[in-house]
């Protein structure tokens, strides 16, 4: 998070990320299971955490699935609580790690923040489903399959697209390194 970025600019960018997180998945849900494969809602939340910081990433992670569910019906209410927690962890962790890790290599800092956020968010999702939201019907095999195997294309997309978007925003002088 750049110290020179104004609060207004952070709010605008975070609101844009929330809007993208609501609109982007609509295109993917026309294909069966495309949302759980390509994870389009995750990209704006992770991006928000990295470029705006952890408070905005956390808010984006909470607002995006909630508004999307209310406006589009996706995610369905049955999945909303675990997705709220997962995406909140993504935005919070991406922003916090980006703020704390300073290797001297900005791209490496982005990847460290991304990977930490993606792992912690998936662990949170699995733990909450196993212990609270789907207790008794959620197993380690189901979690590993949904969090990593099915989601592999989405994970790859996130690891390619988010650093490129951050770099493009920096080149356009919308954000600073």
C-alpha cells in the first residue's frame, strides 16, 4: 500500500474492485462450474488487498460476495458464509503481507502476498466448512479437490493476472510501487 495514495483514491479503487467482483463472475456462471474453476470473484479481492491495503482488502472481501449474492444470487446463500470468510481472509492477508514484506524486489513481494493470501484463504474456507458450515459432510478430500484441483486454472490465472495488473496500474501511474 503506497503511503502517498489518498484515502479517496483507495476508496474509489476498492469500490471498483467490489464492482468487478460482482460483474466479472456473471460472465463465468453461464458455463457450468466455471465459477469454481476460474474463481473470477477472487481476482478483484486479492488485487484490492495488494493495491489498497489490508483494511480495504478486508472490506472488499466481505462486500463483494455479499453484494453479488444479493444482486445476482451467486454465491447461493448456502455458500455465502464460508465465501465471506474466505474472501475476507484473501483481501486482509494480501494487503497485510504486501505491507509487511519488503524484499527489495516488488514483484517478489506481490507473489509472496498472493501465495500467502491464497493458502490462508483456502485453509480458512476448509476449516470453517469442516467445523461449522458443513460439519459432518465436509472431508479433507473434498477440501483438497475443491480448493486446489478444481481451482487449479483459477489459481494459475490469479498468479499470472494479478502481478500483471499491478504492474500495469503502476505504469499508468494509478498506483505507486
